[in-house]
């Protein structure tokens, strides 16, 4: 799905101790590190000060509606999959103040909120997440309108990708052709290898900045054995996907099944809680809220993430046009896997599995697609994603 941006440079290896040097090099270049850390019983993305903040020796167990942390037998830094957060929280903030206004001597003074874009180094970005960022790039940067906040944050970002050698119970990136190996869209890509007593990273740069940062580390030329070890781990991960989604003809399948009985069945389970859209790395719906304080002197306009699962989201004069859980789930899933292709020329799903794990009632997009396919009466021509 991603187009290669630059030629990927030759691989090198560095010892695990050098990961802290990498962090320090990025900090000296003015980056605020953000990445995986344990909070509230989950691996979330937050500010990092050093490698001690990483979830060292922890992994995550995931199933539909189920997430638990568990201890690993080793001290892997990136031995987990993906958690409830995605990188959109840094590039497309959940709440953004657009302007503030106040009343001064009978005059309304409006002040646009032009906050300076932070300079983030995103640490530990998975291949499916690189694809999700590329999808949001299409939406916010390559369409008719550019989102200036996203643009500034995106241009400032340095991306350290980590190839997946562990897969989760709800992952299906292989079905979506989005992983487990990062192929483009990063500044640096690392594969963590723990092989007996050796703990090292196979690294490659994907940009000029990435090559400059890599040059500051103590590293060695990769050996054929190390290269093979990294390759074997990724191949093993690809074979252990927790889920699969048959994307053959999924576009036509969903469009011709807008009235199938399965939507009612899902509606009987769906709580319209919005979790699936909040955790999804590609969902980007938002709303704008205006507020005033009790004195009537101060007002503010804020942009908030929103969800197509709320009744208000499709409210137009006279009422909501998607007033049932059935219509809202159908809209979401059909948009993700079909209408997104009409709008943006790509699937809206990268197979990260978050919507399955974080659905409180365990609704599984891969299972629902399978059920719709099983009940499909038509054998019309198909179109793969
Ligand atoms: S599918 Fe699950 S996560 Fe999404 S709105 Fe329904 S209950 Fe919530
Ligand atoms: S629809 Fe679900 S599996 Fe697909 S990208 Fe969004 S959260 Fe991940």
C-alpha cells in the first residue's frame, strides 16, 4: 500500500545497549521521544525519557474483547504487539483548541490558537501503523484540503519502525498486505533479535536523517547469519497471525449486502460505545465544539475526535440519518473496507486488530466479513483490495 519513498540502505547491527544511545542522539537533535510504555495495565504510547520507560520484558495477550499484560521470559524491548493507542494521537491530537475569544470593554477579541508543532520521534512504529500513517497522509495532506496541524507535526516527525517478530491474537496484517515487515515510510527500521545470550538489533535507514542518526551509533556490518535470524523471526510471525480476512471482492461483497440479515445480528451485540473508532489508527472523524464560560466573557472553539457510532454524528436538520446501531455498524464496516476505496483509493483497514481487542463485546470485523460472505447469494465479479 505504501510507495517506497527512498531507497532503503544496507543493514547494520548494533548491540541492545546502543538503543539508549539512539534515544540520546534523537534527544540531542531536539526530538521529544514518544513510544510504548506501561500505563493502567496496558502498553500505551506516551513520552519516553530513556529505554527504562519501555515495556522491557512484557508482552500483551489479545483476543476479541480481551487484553492482558504478561511477563516474557526475556528482556525484549519491543516484545508486544499494539495497544489501545495509535500514533494519530500525536499527529492528529484528540482535542485541539482552534481559537479563543474574550470580551474586552464591549469588544470581542478573537485569538487563533497557533500552537507550535512539537518535534516528535515516534519509537516502535509497526508496519501496519506505517500504513495507517500513510492513509492519514492521503486524507490530510494529499486531498483537496490540507490540515495545517497534521502537516506541521508530520513534517517534524522522525519515525523509528520496529519489525514485528511477535504477533497478537487479533492481528491480520498479512491479509491486508501491511506487515509484518516495514518496507517504507520510516527513517529507521529495527528488528530486535534475542538469540541465546546475544541481544541485538538489525537496523536499516529509510531516509537521509535516518542514515545520519545511524551513523552516530556504534555498529557493525550485518552478517549473513544475523540477517537470516531477523528474516526467520519475521517469517515466523507472518505465519502466526491471530486472524485472517479474505479481501477477495470485499468491495462488491459489502456493497451488494447492504440489506443482509447479519447487520441486525451485529446490532443485537453492538453497544455503539465508539471504542472501535477511537482505537483505529486510520479513523479520523471529528467535530467542532463551541463553549462559553459562566461569566459570558470567554469563549473557545475546540476540535475533538468524534465517531460515526454516535447518534449526533450524522445529525442534520430534523434528526440523525443513522438512527440505529445496525445503520451505524454497517456504515463503519462498509466505509472501512469498501467506501474508503472510492474516497481515498485504498482500504481503510490495515489489519492491526485493535477494534477487535478493544470492543467490549468482542465484535470481530474479520468474523463479520466471513459471515456476510457465507450468506452472500451472488457470484458476481469480484475486486480485491
Ligand atoms: S463494534 Fe464494539 S467497539 Fe465498536 S461501537 Fe460496537 S460495541 Fe463498541
Ligand atoms: S478497522 Fe480495526 S483492524 Fe482495521 S485498522 Fe481499524 S482498528 Fe485496525
